[in-house]
C-alpha cells in the first residue's frame, strides 16, 4: 500500500515571519507537508525567541516559540549583507513561496520584494501580512493585534455599556489574519497550476478584523444599527454557586420561556414577548437570571438548561479545556520530546484531513539548526552569519 503524501509535499516556503500572525500561517503550511525554511537573524532569531528577555538556550527555545514553529527548519542569514542577500536569492530560485509579516516596505528595502524576486523566479508567490495594508494612510504604521482590535471597532463593543472597554486577551487578530494568509497562499498556488506564474498575496490585521465583522458592517451600512451579538438581551454569562455558565437565548421559538422553565421561575415571555421589549428590559431580565443561577451549581444548571435544549456551556479555564475528553477525542494535543525543553504538549492542527494526518516531522528548531544542511542541499555560494545589528 502506497504511503499517502501530505497535500503540500514538494512545496518549499521561505519564512521571514516572526511572533504570531506569520508563524501560525507558515506552521499550518508546514503541518501539511511544505518544506518551511525559517530565515532568522544571526544570534537573535524570531522575536518570540526573546519572549523571556534573555539569551539562554532554554529561553530562546521557549514554549511560546515552540507553539508556532514545529515542522520548520531554521537558517541564520544576515540579510543586510551582500552575501546574505545573495543566499536568499539562491534560495528563492528553488522555492515556491516567500512569506513575511514586516511593515509595508521592509521587504523592498531588503531587496526581497515581489518585483525583484519574480525576476529570479517567475513562479514565486510572495505573501505579506501587514498591520494595515501596503497602501493608505496607515500603511507604514506598526501593526499589532491590540491596535487592530482598537481601530476596527472590535474593542469598542462590550457586552454591557457599563463594562469598561478592554483588550481581548487572546490574539484574535493575529490568528485570523494568519489563517487568511494561508488561504491566500493556497489560492495563489492553485492559480499557478493554471498560469505557471506566481503573484503577490496581501493580508492585514486591519482587513481581517473588518472581514470578521461582515454581518455587523452590513447592518450598520444599511440601517445605522449597531449589531452586538454579546449584548443580546437573553445572552449572558452568569455566576453559579461554584463557577459560571454562558447562555445564548436564540434560535428557538420562545427562548425566554425555555430559560424561565430551566431556572424554575415564572414564564416572563407573555410580558416580554419580542426582542424589542426584551431589549428595553434587559437589566431586569438578566437580574432575574442572575439571582436564580447564583442559587445552585454549574453542573445543576447545565443539566436544567440542556433539558430545555438551550444553547449553553460551562465557563472553563484553558487548563480545564485542555483536559476535556472532547479535546482528546479531536486529537488536538500533540506531545513532543524537545531537545532543550524536554517533553512539551502543543496544540495540534484544527484542520483534519482523513488521508493526511498532521505529524511532527521536525521539532521546533533551534536557532540556525539547519543552516549547514540547507547550504549543502542548495549548493549555496555563500553564507553570512554576522551578528544582526
């Protein structure tokens, strides 16, 4: 029986990305078979290697870096030197995709923009993830997840107007834009199958966050109405005697009646029969819910809510989620033996292909671990390993 090839086997990616948005994209490409060669600054590497602020070997191979860089090879190149630039050009000649997430204009200043690289290799695909796009008033502004939250309206919305605006605590923008970057690269690879030519792919944190709000944007453009799913009158997070539950009172004929039944209180739906009246009396309704939920445990209320087929869930910590049997059933955790960190558990791929399961072919690389290997493989003419300035 022939061993199933991974779908991106034979695709080579030069990875200039750092921190989160770009590395999560190139890791997904690597997981599905691409040969991802991570280009890192000599002596420093990806900014995530310095997450803990020191240059010890353990710190530079920390868990944050490891979570985003499995199945890649690391090469140290001083891209500011003539020898380093030539080495990159030699690699481009034998590669399919170049990925970066620098500010707009940085790859051009380095001499690695699409116009330059496509003369070396007309089939090359150059994919860039920026903060705000490559043109426009914010093009050269430093992009970052929290800034994108603030500037696209994501941070402005809260569940309750009385709740202070705050930073979403998970890298929502980086991950979303990273997955859009993967989509763009895959689309460009498919287009190349027809044309034989590469092209530019552009993604930004800003655009990804606007795209995530497509429903809200259409509602605002048409009606001037702020659509805030978290602020719906029958939706909320409620403390129980030993934790919390979240309830989404939607997608049912009479969700208010069913919530009241689950809570063992009188049916409030005749008095508040539609969304307009429920919105107008949200503080009262949620106050009634809050008082009821506080009287018993999460387990007790989950059983009652599910008996009414209400959309609900316990509010858990990340540790509890990682230990959940569903996480195990979905194969979302991968244990690896790292040469520096020892055993470490990583979150696996959320995309499951029946004929191409993700496997760990390379542990997250040490800085420059594969430099000599790649030099031999490509027969490179020069290598620059000066300390980055």
